[in-house]
């Protein structure tokens, strides 16, 4: 059996290969390289990578050889890419310069030829938008010119024009409307509106006369005193009964008035012997205020002769200060008494405006003497924190007005104290009580004035006055009890 010779592999330093590439992926990468040198370098690098990969797969390539080959491959690729980028940038710059250069570029020359005078765009605009020979001018002349169909139609001189035809239509319509309107007032035409109206009036006149006669007959029966069931007869009967009843009530009222006058004379005779009658207006008022302060457990002081907080100012005759157990401890009411005709509402409010800070008071009461105020002046008025009241030295019944003023002033002190303490409980009740006293005082004053000037129906007015006076007294008492309750609550 012949022996096969052993082949020894000899590696040459260079080897020329002529290869036919058919693989699509490899062929695509080689075609992308336009230049022969680039394509050869890329093919050698790819061949080396492939050989190394195959050797690595066969286990014949160590780590160092692979790293060196990778470095050489990356360096070759970097050099190839750098040369390609430089070449590509130069070619792009040359193309852009050929088209966009301001001196020699083709694009600026084309734009200049388009927009310059006499250029393509200028000639086109002149042709269509120029003088009377332009396309636009000829079109407008044909449609709205002097000889156009539109102006001929609108011309008033053309008999076949729009205005002439419109005038004929309006004239014809007016003539037709006039003939129809006159026809509606023609009495010779039974179907005209006027003929129908006259026929309707004639037809209804008969029934109207009959209804009128019936109505007059009924009215005459209702106004006849001979008919006891008529309205006038019933009214006379009721009026007669009312007059008789009023006569009886008037006699009773006169007797009651005489009795009241006798009792009043008796009371005045007793008062002649008391200290109140002989005292001055201010002294009597001070005595009454002291009594009211003791009832309410307040601190009373007559300060009319002493200077107050304002230098050399003595305004404010009396001060009522709330006690420590009150709902508003330490709060004050200043009272100013005047028996002077020179004082009216405006002057009284100005006096209290100074008296309150002078006596460190939060509310003020101005007391007019009944002998000096006009009869039409209201006996009780409230202006904010100030109250005006009319008091009669010789009439004990007028004490109720002063008591009402003091109770309202105390309520205002409590209200202000609650507001300062941010406590709103009970304020609504105080507001309603104050408003009710003001309302009742005005109604009572009106009734008293009416009772003094009206003679008829005096009994009814007197009863209403007494009811309101009792209601006012109850309201004052209720406010006093409410303040006492608040005083007790504050003490707790």
C-alpha cells in the first residue's frame, strides 16, 4: 500500500486573490464603497475579521491576537470614516455654494430675474392688473362700465330699466290699495266694512236700550227709601243704629273723663304737698334717676357741677354706672337735663356728643322738659347710642317714658359689651326689644295726640292708648328682667 506524502504548510508574505462575491449582505456593503482603495481595505478588514472569527470558533486564536486585530480594525475604520467625512463635507459645501452664493449662485440670479423691474413677475402683474388695457380693467368695464348691462338696467332714463319697472309696480300697487280702501267705506256695497259696522250697530242698539231700561229700573229700586230691602234703606237703618250706639258710648266716655279729671285733681293736690312739686326740673329728675338706679343696683352720681375728662367741660348732669354684677360692669349712661326752649333735636344730639366722652359714657339720654318742647315733638327718640325723651315734672305718668329710655340705654350698653366680647347670644332679643319700644312709643304718642284733638270715637282711642301704654310698660319690665338675667349670668 503506497505511503501518502506529508504536506507542509508554508505561509507566504502576500497572496493575490480574485474572488467572485455573491452573498447579498457582503455584496451590499462592498457596493457602498465607491472607490477601489476603500473597497479593498474594507474587503481585507472583513476577510481578516472572518478568518479570526473562524479561527476563534476553531480554538486557534488567543486573546492577545484578537485584541490586536480588533485595534487594527478599529484604527482602519476610523481612518476610512474620517477620509469619507472630509470628502463628503467638501462636496456638499461645493454644491451649496454653486446654488446659493450671492454673487455667482444660480438661485439668487433666478430670484433677481423674477422680481426686478421688467422681470417675469412685473410683466405678469402689469398684464393683468395694469392700466385700462389690463385684463382686470377690461373685465370690470365689460360688467360695470358705462355701457354695461348692469348700469343700463339701473339707469332711470331707461324705460326698460329696473328703476322704471319698480316705479310702475309701486304705482300700480298703491292704486290697487287705494281702490280697496275706498271700497271698504262705500255704503253702496253691502259687503263693505262700513256697511257691516252700521248693520251691527243698528242690530245691537235695540238690545242696548232694553238693557239700559232694565238697569235703570233696578238702580231706582235700590236707591228708593220706600223699598225696605234696598241698599239705601239698609244703610240708613245701620247708620241710625251706629249713631245711637256712639251717643251712648260718648256719654260713657264723658263720665269716665270727668272721673279721671277728678282723680287727677286729687293727685295734683297731694303732689302740691310733696317735695317733687317744689323742686326744680333738674333736682326732680335727679331724684327720680337715683331711685331708678337703686332699683337696678347701679351707681348714681350727680356730676353737673364737676369738670369731666375734657378740660373745663361740665357737660353731662348725671351718670349711671353699671354695677360689678351687671351684664356690662363699669359701663356708663350719661343723662343731660334741659329746661330750655333753645334746645331742639340737633342741639341735644350735639350736647350728648360731647357729654359721652366727657363722662366716659357709652350711651346718652337727653331729657327735655315737657313745658319747653313743641307739642308735635316725639316724646321718645333714638339716634344710635343717644336717646331723647320728654319728661313732665308735674305728671307722674311721664315717668314711664324716662324708664323706657333708661332701659333702652342699658340694653345698648349690654349689646356693646357683648359685641366687644364677640358674644352674639341674646343680641337679637335686645335688638327686637329696642325696636319694639321705639315702635310702641311712636304709636302711643300718635294716639295721645289724637285723643287730645279728636272728640268723636274718643272712647276707642282712649282704650287703644291705655293698651299701648300697658304694653310699653310690660316691654320695659321684660327688658329689665332680661338685663337682670344677663347680670346674673355674668356674675356666675
